[in-house]
């Protein structure tokens, strides 16, 4: 129900902005740090804050930034291996690995392929993650959400 100015990139409400058009001059979004051109804020009506948060996560912004890099397609196995190693590192299942976590890990670990290469190879983060999770399934017996890891052999 909100008609407050929202960032066109991350769709989060722009703090301190109450009316459209906004902003009067180009500004940097405090949430995603991309530039909002003068008058370019949107009256994006979002159902609730939670939805805005999930849609406006830094991940989408990250993906767009990575796609702008003309990355070479990488070796599939190397990409998948990187995803699995990162998932192990952050302690989440590879199917739940967040792009943000991968990006941060790749920043620190030169042996991990750049996120842009992952996306160039698999087109989307979800596809890359799914491929890594699928290839993993043989070893990691289905671990349904929640703490109970029932190893069904
Ligand atoms: Zn933003």
C-alpha cells in the first residue's frame, strides 16, 4: 500500500523520501549503492516490508552487476566445485547457498571463480546452484529443511 519513493534497482524504500517525484537530483541508494537518477525513484507498491526485502536483496543487484561483466564461460566442474566448497565453508547446503556469500568468498579466495564466470557458465545463480546440488545428491542424501538430517541410504 506504500506509494513512497522506492529505489528502481533494489526496490527498497528510499529513506527520508516521502513524495514523488524523487530524488530532486541524482543520489546513491543507501541500500544497494547504485545511482538513482533525478526523479527516477518508483512508486513501487509492495505488499509488505518482507517482500521488499526479499525482492530487493543485494543479490539481484549483485547478479546484474556480474552480468554486466563480459565473463568467459568457465569449466562447469570447476564452477560447481567452487559452489560446493563455498557452501561447505559457510555451512549451508549448496542448494541454499546465497550468491552474496559466494561473492564474498570469491573475493577472499583466488581459487574460486568470479561470480560473473559462474553466471556466464550457468546463466543464473539458481541454475548453477541447482546443478551443484543435483550433482551432489549422490553423496549428500536428501537433507530436508530443518535440523534433522535423515541420512536415508
Ligand atoms: Zn537501491
